[in-house]
């Protein structure tokens, strides 16, 4: 086979191959989703999020995460953040709202890159791409947790400060979880019961959460806060309903759900808007 034919074959294969993720254009959008196999950063033009001004009952968490992210965007030292606690309390909404708030002040400052929990083992490959891209990026993993016999947490530990390269200076990692230590109680108890040195085994498991310098706890909201969230949504979207009727319907909705949270409030607003024939957005 002559050199000319080999060259033609190589060029054909190159044309058929998908573009390298390492060459991803991080300036093409403000938000991306990471897909592995093949590696790809998918640009997201419209992010599903709530305006930061509509988040209620988590003022302290907003203040802390916003300050940490502003320092990071300015090129100053900032911590990885773990947002943990009650379901539907606004953890992921806060991450997306903070990203939007900072880019609203200075357009294009930050990229938001979401990685799914199942793709955590590919995190080193993604970090190499983000490091090469230079753009300041908030790497976000929603609903992060680990179960028994799940070793994916070791990949995360290695890149969050612990590895030889460490976290790139232009990347900060934010995760949400219902678990403070990211591990199930069963997982921790199994390690305690089967290890030669139970204390050391448990320490290895829970040390992952120590890689997050900023811990923000989220808890169930009380009645007044729930109603304030509902009222904020109703006013923002100009829903034609009087306060008394809004309060009554919102309370009935929470009772049927058996919970009060930001998520329950938003679900009620979507139902109410549909019944009133109003569009949200």
C-alpha cells in the first residue's frame, strides 16, 4: 500500500471522526452539559432556572454562595461548595440562579457545566478540557450521593484538591445532595462493621465531604416562608388571583403533597397558572 493511499485513508477517517471534546468552544454558550462516550460538551442555550430574587427562606445560603462565586469569577481563591439537606429546598435552583446573577452583572464571565452523577468517573477528562479552555467554569453535579460498593467517590476525591494536579484554578465544583456526607448510612455502617479498623474505614468514606470548603445546609420551610415563596411567584408572573384565594389554594396544595418547600410552591404555581390560562416565562 503506497503512502498516497495511506494518506487518503487517514484523511477520510479524520473527516468521519467526531470533533474532539478537547477542542470544545467554551465561549459558544454560558451553560453546557457533559456527555461521556464519546466525550462532548453540549451547549445549552436556555437554562431551566428561577431568578435569584424569587428564592425565599434561604437568604443566608444565597449570600454565602453568591459571595464565594463572585470571588471565583474575579480570579480570587474560592471554595468548592456542597449544598445539602431537604428535598426541594432550592439547592440546585440556587446554583443556577447565582450563575445567572453573576453573568447578568458581567456577561460571559462564567460558564456553568453540569456533569451527571453517573459520569463522575470521567471527571478527570472533563477537567483537562476545562483547564485547557481557560474560561472560569462552575462545574455542577446535582443530587450527588454514593451507595454501597460504589467506588466512584474515589475519582471525585482525587480531583478535589487531593490529586497531584488538583483542581484547575479556573474551575470550582458545586454539588447538591440530600446527604451531608454524600454516603448512605448503610454504606457507612457496612464499612464500620466489616473493616479491620472501623474508624479509619469510616473516615475514608466521609472524608470526601471534607473536600468541600463551603457547606450550606437546607431545611424544610415553615408555613410563612412557603406562603412567601408562593406569593413571590404569583406577583412575578402577574397571576390574576386575590391574596386570600391564593393562600387558601396554596395551603390545600401543600396538604395534599404532605410537604412545604420551594419545589412544592413552584409545582402549585404551575398548576395554578395552567388553570388560569396564564403562561409562565
